[in-house]
C-alpha cells in the first residue's frame, strides 16, 4: 500500500517514528499530525464542524450526548488487570472478544476518512507521565485533546514520540447493541491489556478527558502514586492545598484564588516528589458564567483557542450567550491552563500542607468548617458526600444525599480502599491537615434555611490555609464527632455552630441523626475492608 498524504505541525513534513499504521488504521485519505490551533480551526470550519464566534472561540455541538454516558462505559475483562479492577456498578465488564469485534469494525469505518492525531502527555511530572496518542475523526476533538493534555512543543521530540496508550474517538461511528453487546449506540471501552481506549457514538469531549483519567487511576497506584480528582493551588511561599469535591460544591471557584497559584483545576497525582497536574488545560462549566463571579474563566470564553461545547451562538452576529441553556445545562469551555493569569507554568507543586474536602449539605446540619483526623479524612474520602437539590436533575423535588466514593467514583478503576489508604499514608507522612468545608445550607435545610454565604466560605478557607486557626480553640460537634473552631476571623461565631442557626433545636437533632444514619448505611459497603479505627468514626 502506498504512503498516504501527511500533514504535520513541524518544520519537517515527515511521518513520526510511530506512524498511524502502527495503530492498525490504514487506507485513510489523509492524516494530520499535531496541528496547531489555527490550523485546527481552519479544518473544523472547512468541514463544518463548528462556528467561529465573534470574540474568538470555536463553538461546536456534541450531538445527542451533552454530558458523560457512564452507563455506556466498560472495562475489558482480561488476564492482566481483571484481578485488580473494582468490578460492579461503576466498572462494568466487557469481554475481550466483543471489544475486538467493535475495534475491527471501527478500523474499517475509519478507512477512506481524514484522521487527526495529537501526541501528548498525561502527567506533568516526567517521572510518572504517560505518553498518549489521541486519534479522532473530527478536527474539533483534536483541538480538545490539544487543549486538555500536555503538549509537546519540540519538533524532534514529536518526531521520536512513542505512545504508551492509544485513544481513538469516532463520534459518528455507532455500535449495534444486539451485535456488539453494548448498552446503546454509544460506547466507551477501556482495554488495559492492549493499552487502548475506543469511543464511539458520542461526541462529548469529556469522555476523552475522563477515559485518560481512568487510565491514570489504574496505573499510578501500582507505582505508589496517589491519583486524585481534585483541584490544587499554592501560596506565594510554596504552601500547597488540594480541593476535593463533587459537582456543585465550589471546587473550581474556591481553588481559583487570585492570591494563589493555580496548579490545576481537576486531576492530580501525589507522589514522593509532591503533587502534579495530569492535564495541560481546563474544562470548565460555563452556564450563566458571570464576569464578576468568575472573571478569568469568563475571559477564556472570549479567547481564540478556546473550544466551547453546546454554548448558544447567534449564527448571524456570531455572539455567544452563556445564559442560554436550551441545549444543555452542561455547557463547557476547554482551554489551555496558561489562559489563566496565575496558573503554574510547570503543573508541579510541593506536598500539600492542607487538604480541603468540599460538601454541599442541603440538609443544613454539617458545620461550615471542621478539622478532620486522618481516620476521619479517610472515612469522608470513602464516603464522598454531597447533596443534590431540586432543579439540578430531572425528578429531584427535595434534597437527596449523594455518595460518590473518592469524590469521583465513575473514574476509579481500583477498589476505593486503595485510594483511601494512599490518602491516609500521605497525610501522616507529610503531616497534612484535612478540613471538611460545607458550602451548603445553614439555619435549616434546602427551602427553609439559607445557603452559607460565599464570602464566609472564602474567609474560612483562607483562614485554614493561612494558619489563622492554629491558635483557635476547637470543640467537638456531637453528632458526627467533628472538631469545629469556636471562632474564625470575618465569620460570625453563630455560623460555625449549625445548631445555633436553627430556630428549632429538635428539628436540627432529628435531621442530624437522619444524615448520620445515611452515612452509616453507605459505609457498610466498606466495613469489611477497613480497619476498626475507620469503622468507629461514625
């Protein structure tokens, strides 16, 4: 077979050491290796994949899927990994034979098409980074990969690049559930043995990002590294803080402190060297984003190089409307992290002095700030508690307790106790202090009380990170055994004690007991796998 036309974003228009054929992709019409943002814009517009907005970003639609499809994600059961995987509702098994069938049909589908390749890294620490190759059938998804992962700027390094993991995304290729044994036409299939991920039937960019995160969550603990679904920042003196939290708890907002350096907004590893960002970009939710509340992220939605998913745009004026949720509430912006003024240029920082676990307690009983022991930190990490409120999802009419272990269950390939053990080990070794921060309700639950004021939460986080609470007396809260500061600069003392904010103390007690029982019932899944100290936490 003759050599197909090749385009590269390097001075020498030659194929890399490992060409596309090494991944079994042949008979394509053209392959584009590592195109720059302007050239990917040109390709996407030529192919009518998206629109150039007036202010600079590329606006695309992801099709029927405007968010992740967790029920369509499967891990291949194969000899090299099956004994390590945390099988169950999160990690569903897929047979190697069915994987091969879908893979072969996908390779056939890609014949005669234009192919886009981005060679990059996951992991800023050279000791633990994973070389990845992202192969897509669309130019805009290639831009997504270029924005989200760590770019390789040196042309010689690109020419000699050899990927360890391959990801192929073809949103217009659909599975046949009856033949392929998928759940629907969409699929996200991860094969750790072949170091291969194939995605089809969905154009949502987050599937690419989170599939690589799943890879890191599987591989790094086996090297003694703790992978974390968290944001991270560092003070001017180098003191590092990490922020765990599920959607809606304030993880992005509270870690985006203009007085501190942003290390990363979503995924990190904690090794013997310190912490490091897995990514080279940010993937921010932008629905109803305001220049006052989130000025830096807002400005990123007005920049050339940013990719906007499912954001409304006027086709005549090409103006975007961040308030329009007609397509989805989950509108997204993907942009390089260097678009943020105070972002770390290395993505690497020291061992965390402080660990923040964020929860949005819609029942209004958890204190707004509490200091956790290592055992309590492991317990709350395994629990991953927050609460959804009415309006956040279809069918929710009253607060619902939500437990997502490790604050990111859908991406944890190994048993949760593996990650919790790494957290406890790291905390004790580096004497990190863990804080539980409730950004939810006070004075009553959702619909009765009020949301804790963001300025109070920011002040409490600042006091915790700045050491202002070290000389403050603490008292034990009676229901959850939490150690609560009796005062915090800039915060009314009453706010620190939830019971004092409720007009009906008996109602507070009943609600606290109810939430405590929810924690206990959820933790039963881990009781046989943890030490007595964790079982006694609550």
